[in-house]
C-alpha cells in the first residue's frame, strides 16, 4: 500500500480469450464494512473459474472485477462488529462470499444452492490484489502447519474437489475414475487414495499423468481411454462435455458420475442403454457450503494433503492465467503477493 492508499491489482479487462484477459489497474485499498475484515493477501491460487470469468464463459456481473478466490493472508483491519477474527490472524478468502441465510436452501444446510449468494472475484473484488475485504463469517482459519502457497489451492480446488468426491458416492475401497487432472483433481486424488480408494486418472496431459502416478494413482491414461476396470464412481474435472458419455460408459452398474465444474461445453446426446440404464447416475456439483470448507481444511491436516504448486510472482498474474488456459500448468498455479 502506498501512502495515498492506492494499490495495484489485476482486473478483468473485457478482452476475453487473450493474454491480456486481466490487466494491472490502480485501485484504492478497500475498507472493511460492517462484519468484514481487511486482508493483506500473501498468496492466491489461480482457479479455472478465474479463466471462465475473464473469458466471459461465465456472464460478468461487475465490469473490471478483480478475480482470485483462493486468497491466503493476514487480517490487518476489522470492520464494525467483527469478533470472529483479530488483527494478525491468518485467514483464507474463498469463492462463497455471502448467502442470504433465510431461504429454504440456506436453512436446510444447502447454502451452496442459495439463489441470493455472492462470490469472491465475480460479485466483488477478489485476491489478485495486495489487499482484499471479506465477510468474516465466510473466511476460513488456516491450519498453522500449512505454508501460504500450499493453503491457497485448498480454498477452491480443494473444497470443490472434496464436495465432488462426496457427490460421487464412492463406496469404501472403491474404484474412482478422475477425468482431467488439474489443481482440483490432484488434491481430490490424494484424499481418495489416503482414504483407501483405487484411483484411475484419465487426462490428456502427459505431465499430469506422470504426477497422478507419483501421487499413487493405480493407472493414468488418456482422457478418452477405457480405464482398466469398471468404475464405481467418476468425477469429471475437465470442462469438456464430450467426456460425459465417455465417463458414463466407463462406470460399472449403479455407478455415479459427478461433474465438478461450474462451466461445461455441450454434452453430446446420451444413449439410455449404454450410458444411464443399470442405475447409473449423472449429477453436478454447485459451489460449496462453509461446512465443506471446514471439513476439507481439517482433512488437509489429517491426511497431510500437499498441493503440487507452481508459484508465479504477482507481476506475472496474467501469465499464470494464460498458462492455465494453454494447459501448461501441472498441479496448481499460485500467485505470490509481495
Ligand atoms: Zn439463501
Ligand atoms: Zn475456483
């Protein structure tokens, strides 16, 4: 922060699909409103959703918004009536930013489906910035033994992957297929393997297949290969709708395919007998609840989850997004803020 309270942040430019999809902008350091805390950001993970936003695959809600919803940093100021955190606490800023707390979805423990929810980096500025504000009730306490750069990818990639794993309804010791192997998938695979699952990874990237085997996957093939065994469950992380029939056909009977992404290209026609009959199920995963986040952060400690991180200096935030767009990131890209 300079003396006049200005900072340089990375904002969506309105030039989707180009290497300049986000550009540096000068903004005032935000002030925490009632119930909010001001966070000095030290690291922020780069999520595929940031790309979907900057590339207008998700309809923009605020022009020139600052993306970044896997922020880790230190609380430096408190808004009115904040008691949950103190100045100096280390917190995580995640995708789910606000829910109404009153609708039937919120009241039944399904706040991820709240129709009046708001999201960091979509409805409000996120953490590709030296400072960000977050409602205290939606921030996470970060386990002390996790470095900032390891904690950052847990905040969306980790949480969504965990919710997708639960949604995929994997039986204990079951066979899980993972389609696409980016930040979220490589964390989910670690959880599933630590819990005793047999994991088969199907992805186009050669480096990603190598990482999958290093992390303990039983097999790693190309995205449209047949896995070596019928799958009890599968998770589709790649935003590719043409893999939906491929993954459904790889399921054993009664198997479940969970689609983890917020955006998916068109799904080709399904054949009822081949893809769905024998009680196969296809379901989506929409955002997460705060309970999912707390559970994932606990699991990360217990299971010693360690993301495979590619760090980028803050000045190269745009390059991190471009590398992700071009499939050049193995594991999770994390921007390190000075
Ligand atoms: Zn609600
Ligand atoms: Zn995300």
